[in-house]
């Protein structure tokens, strides 16, 4: 079970991120803010439900890259000029 812990941690993070994303949307804050709050609460900063590992660090880096890419796609170039 120890070698499969990263899958459980990933599932916990994804579930919490989606839950906080939807909750944030309902109260009027951006979804990404809810997802960041979920990471802070579930991770080692507050509750410590998820332990840091190399796998999760790599997934976090990929997640940041995807988030920045998505933000770039949503940027209005006319407003940027």
C-alpha cells in the first residue's frame, strides 16, 4: 500500500481542488483561487492530509505549466496592447 500512496494523495488533491473550485464559483471568487486554497488546506500547510513526494512535486510542476498555458489562452491580446 505504501508504494500506491501517491495515487491516493493525487485523488485527495483532485477531489479537494474540484470541490473548492465549485464552491468558490458559487460564492463569486475565481475557480483557481478555490483550487489554491484546497491545496493549502489539504497539503502540509494546514491539515497535512497529503505528504510531499517526488511524484506530487512533478505533477505540481506540470499543473503550473498547464495553468499558465490556460491563462495565456484566455488572454485578450487587444486588451493587452
